[in-house]
């Protein structure tokens, strides 16, 4: 148990350091990290939906096309990405006869696009703040939910999907996300409306976690993969980001339009 916890901690710290380094660098490096994560997630999605190895590889290739177009040196955040994403979705659905496999395309592309959009906002430091907020609130939610759930326990949140999650854990996750949001408002200039929305995004992150848990339960597996020692697969680490990042971008857009 101690050895497993040590491995999990070391890998967790390494992942956060990698994410923060790419986030600080922005541009090509941040895009590259997101693309690698996205393609791997599509592969794990294929496994969870019962795709054959050939179908899984085809879907990974298909999703790589809109992700490649998101490169700052290519189309970037423009309409060709939307066209390529829609084409990839229908191509996978048609050739595999598995609509569930094709749903991995938006599952991957939406959060990647959202994070690149937030990170690309100007000035540079503001884009960094927005992207860190979107990622950091998910990390805070996970930490708050874990400790509140362990310390308080109580009624289960969704026992048929994820027996370990509790309502107390959800409340702890929301509180931790709000604390982070208001700290970023106080010390880094995050708009107070975004800080206040952190609680809503924490709920979205937990729903993203539950969605992946439901997929794993249906597939009869404990983890989405085995790439990350002590953590499982890439989806296991980013399931909350998948739901929270697009919503964070939407909230920011709505508030920016209203300003």
C-alpha cells in the first residue's frame, strides 16, 4: 500500500509539473501536450466502447486531423477545425458502424479547443491565468472531494456508478474550487464572475468523472488504461477537465460578451 501510494504521488507530481510547464510555455508546446493527451484518450475511449483494434486505430487517426489543425502554425481556432471535426465524427461513425466510438471525437476535441482558446487570450499573462483557472479548479475539486469524502463520508452520490463518491465529497470539491477561484481573483486578477462560477465548474468536473465511471462499469474495467502507474489511463486523469474546460470557455465567452 505504501509503495503504491508513493508511486501514485511521484507520477501525480510529475504530471502536474509537465502540465504547468507546458501551460507556462503556451503556443506549440501546450498544443502538443494537449494533442498527445487527446489522441491517447481517443484510444482509451475506443477500448471502453468495445471497438476492435483496427477501429480504435482508425478513430485515433481521425481525431488527430482536427487536433493537428488546431496547431498555432496551421488553422488554429478557425472554421476548418470545425469542418474537420465533423468530418472525423461522421467518418468514424460510418466506417465503424459504432456511433459510440464516434462520440469520442467531440469528447476529445471540445476540451482541447477550449483550453487552447483560453490560453490564447491576450495579454499573455491573462491567457495563462484563464487556462490555469480552468485546469486548477479541476485539481482543487479532486483534492477537496477526496479529503471531504474520507473525513465526512455519508450518503453516496451515485452508488450504482461510483460507490466511493459521496455528497460530502461533492460539497468539499465545490468549496475547494471556490476557494481557488477567489484566491485567483484576489491575488491574480481573475474576474470575480469567473471566480464565482468555479463552483458550477466543480460540479461539471464531478459529472465528467461520473460519466467515465459509468463507461468503465459498463466495460467491466477498473481503469481506462494502464499508461500512468498508480493512476490508470489518461482519461482517468482528465475526465473532469473534459467537462469543465468547455464550460469554462463558454462562461468566459458569455461574460466577455456581456461586458
